[in-house]
C-alpha cells in the first residue's frame, strides 16, 4: 500500500491530476482508491464561515479533522486487505486545517485529541504533493466558476495557497508543482513524481519532450506472446460542444469484470497573446453523473467500442486499442498501438505485432475522426445547435467534481433520484442511428429540463 496526499490551491489542477494518476496506475494493474475531500462535503451542506462564531469555527475545524481521518482510515483498511498493489490518493490532508486557524487554536485541537504533528504530517502519508494554484503563475487559467464551495479572488487564492503549502513543511517527501510549465507538463510531473517515489521505471514517457506516438497494427500474435498484460473494456462517446474547432468533450467508460470507471474529458484551445495551448481537463465521474452527461451525446458521432490491452515490453509501456465488432464496419477490427516517448527516430516495437505504419501525424486515425458519421441528417444537427444552450448539462458551463453529484432546480422527467431512469433516458440517445439522433434532438427541446443551478 502506498498513500499520498494531493494538496492544492484553488484552481490548481487537482481534479485532472487525480484522474491522470488513477488512469496511469490502473493501466499497470494497480488498485487505486480516491479519498474524497471532507471539507467540500461538509461545506456543501450549508456551512458558511461568515455565519460562525470563533467557537463554532474551532469546533467545525476539529470535527473536520476527525471526519477526514476517519474517511482516510476506511480506505486504508480496504488497502490493507487488497491483493493488488494499492495506491490511495487523498484529496487534501490532515495538516490543511492548520492553515485556516491561529497557531494556538491548532495546538489546542492537537492536545484535545491526543495528536501530534509528527504522526499526522510525517507518518501518515508516504508523499505529499502540493499543486500551486493557477492564481500564482497561470492567472489566465484561474477560475472558480465550477466550484460552488469557494469564491477566492486571485490575491486571496495566492495567500491561502501559500499557507497550505507551508503547513506541510517538515514532511520528508514534500514536493511542489508550480506553473512554470504548461498544464499538460504539470500533470506529467505529478505522475512522474509519484512513480519516482515508488521506484517505478517509466522510461522516457514522462519527460518534458515526450509525446504520444501511434502505430497501425496489421496482425497480432496470441495472448501468450504478450506475457503480462491487463485488458479493459472501453467505450467512448463524444458530446455536443459550442465549437468543435476550439472545444471537444467526450465520455469514457472503462472497466474489467463489470466494474467501471467513468471519465469526462474536455479539450480546449486557449490563446494567450500569440501563444496557443491545448488544455485537456479530465474529471472522474460517478455512474449517475456519467449517465446524465451521456444525454449530451453528439448524434453526429458513433460510440466507439474497444478492447484496450496495456502491457510493458522492453521497459516501454504500450496501449493496444482493438476496435470490436460493435463498431461501424469502417473501423471494425482496427488495431492501434500507442506509447509515449521522447525519441523522434524509429523506436523498437514488439516483435509479436505486425506493424503496418506509423500514424502519429495522420489525423484520419484520431478518435474524433474515427467516430464521425459519414451521413447525418442536417435537420437534426441544426436542431441540436439551435437548442444546445438550453441543455441543463452543457459541458462548457460545468465541471463535475470527483464523487460529487449534480444539483438542479427541478427533477428531470420526474426521475432525478433514479440511476435506472437516467440510464433509460441516456440510452434513448446513445445508440447509433438517425431515429435515436432525432430522439436526442427532441430531448434537448424538452421544456421539463431546467438549467443546472449548481455543480458540487
């Protein structure tokens, strides 16, 4: 078991960081537990610090610390009996509370609960990583529009960020991820840091100049040729966006043995002066949130079905996507091999795969283009474009936080509390074909759908 705390200032990349770590280690066959943020759970229940007396604030912080430790202990107990290698990601850590209290008040809480800094700071977590807020060094990207429990301006965000970071001074493995690189590189540095602490050899895939390289596979040998590998069932759906040129959004359902992980990815083109950068934001979803967002599926794209095989060969990590029989005939049986490397020349590839060509720069093989339908009813697309602003879950307006739920002002179709109802509603627009696409257009026009008021 290896536990680490992912600390962050407001708008620091924590959500995407957790998703990146989870995907990376799950691809290696690890079990990953993500401990939810206790503070957000309590604050979303109506707590307002401005309404609390000093005594109430003290009691709240003490109870918050107890709650956090108990939640963490629940996951630690599960990890102790897990047969796999196990990684526990903690959203926030025990010392964070000290940043919001006077030193005397914090010491009082420590004494009342028989705690000490060495135990709850140094011994509790194997590694602590602080992601610096975008308000410090990446102000262009700083926003709290999607976080209802915080409202810090840039200056206050910097101040709180520094206080939280200083609270962890003394931990033997504290690392700080600043904003001196691109956001994508910040996420790579995060994964690389955890791998280095664990002693995992990642080769050159996480280096600053590393990039994804893709290869078209003609044939593959039997499973025994792969030695150790992990197979996953993967489904991708693209969602409606305001402009495909500047924004793309998709859902991923990925799992083994009928156990699923859900991910929401938004890719945006951000322009700052004469610089252009693609920002990819990944958010872990609950099953409920996944099926709610699935109702936003873009009818001009097919759902993609894959078997994803993850394996190591010659100290290089690979993913092999095999497009299954459920896909349209044009891509059925397609096999694409992917790896990350800093090398620009020809690289050694597994001898048990018959490689036809490198397709890294060929946009024909991008997942977005592979999923596009060749014939789409223009009336349906026009209807969707006309009505998309009325959608209660338009992705560009929200960020679904890990293990949070979406709150709306009125029930949707009278079944807000039923996942089964959301699945039924989503499936009516998910299946490939014009009839289902028309149902999707009608769904977007449904006046019972109200604007989302909050995302927790």
